[in-house]
């Protein structure tokens, strides 16, 4: 389900599975000056900046057009309603650029007074009816959860319930994955609908990654294209090695790839790798290090198709 309506899975093309197009992730962050090239060094090292954490329709349009020009077909936009999601803007961007946009729903984090029933109904409504007529196509991205915190537990239960009822794909941060997978199994849901985000940090621990894949979930590497710093524990070369190692263990069909675009400084126009980093740089590098064309197609086309296909039309 895209923001402009249903789409045959075979028409997705090269797909990146966790980016932000229009979002505001800087609520409460210090102001700071507008992002310019001379600030990139400080921003890469983590300097707080409100403008860097705000993406608009105007900044996204040329970047998404660049992605299309590189051969990109679809993006999964993972901005939840509590992080500045703008469904109408996403629909305009899709129509203007020709890129298929799949919109997320649910909450990144749960309000303290949340109930599982209310949250589940909210998710199902976004998938079935949409917001202003723009329908969501994926549940998430759900942030890290503490199952001992009542609100977090309610959100996890709501995600599992909504996924079971709708057959929609789910994207959760690594810190929420085991809880959601356990709850989904308890209600008869399908672990194969779940993608575990933020797996780049585990790139040097293939056993831990294989454990997620062994449960049937997708392992998603979604920080690709960000410049490494002295604080980086892994880089894109580590991720490439992990991808090949997982494929060698028989988990090629459980891997998703995405650039880590959530800030202005991640965009090409501001010095970053942009939405097209996987198709332009990372996939060719995987080919150089041993991936054949069949594996590259599985990673960038077939796996996103399978994950994003809604297995039961909401009723």
C-alpha cells in the first residue's frame, strides 16, 4: 500500500526500507544555526542542531528525484505521527517524483496513558482508512521498548494485534524486537512480517543477527551512508561483510538495506549519501566484495517486495 494507492508488488523496483522524507525529530533540541556545509564536521560528531533534525517537503523533493534518476523505485517512510508525519506532503512527493512511497503508522513511543486497544485501533484505522485519505502501508517504525513499562507494553501489544488483524508489515527497533516477536507469536501472528531495524550496530556479531533471522524476522541494516567518526564502532564495510556472512548462512532472504536518512546532513545537498546511497554506492561495493547479481536483486528488490506485501486486506 503506497501513499497514492495500492500497487502490485512487482512494480516496486529497488526499494529502501527505512528513511525519513518529511519529519521533525528535534523537538526540544537546541536551536543552532541553519545547516550549512561548514557545520558538517560538528554535526557528524553529534553537535545538537534543531534545523538538522527537521526535513521538509522542499528539501526532500530534489533528493527523491535524484533517487529516481539513479534507478530507485520505492522508499519506506518511517515517520510516525508523533514525529511530524505529513501524509499529504508524502503523497505530493510521490506524484512529483514518480517514486512509490510507503507510509508508516503507529507510535514511535507510547504516551503514558496509552491502552493497547486504543493504539491498535489507531494503527488499523491508518492502514484501512488512512489519514486524510492517505493510507499507511507499514506499522512503525516503533522505537525501543521496555516491556516492564505499562505504556511500552501496551504499544507492543497493539502492534502485535494490529499486525495479526491486517497482515501489514512491521518495523521495530532492535530494542523492541524480541518483545514484539514474542507477543506476535502468542496471538498467532507471523514473525515473517517483522523487520528489525538498527542492526548495523551488530554487524560484527553475525550470530546475534542470525538469531533474528532464525526467528523468521528480517534483519535490517538502515544506517548506511553515514560518515564514520572516531565514535563509530562499525562502518559500512563491516555491514557489507555481515550481509555476505548472513547470506552464506542461508539468510539472504531475511536481509533489508536502507540508507540512514533522518537529518539534513544525511542528504546529498548537505554533504550526505542521500536516499540513493544503496543503489549508487553500497550495492556496487557488495558486488565488488563477492555478491552476485542474483543476491543484489534479492536484497534490494525481492526482499522488500515480500516484506511489504500486505498478506490480508484490512476488513
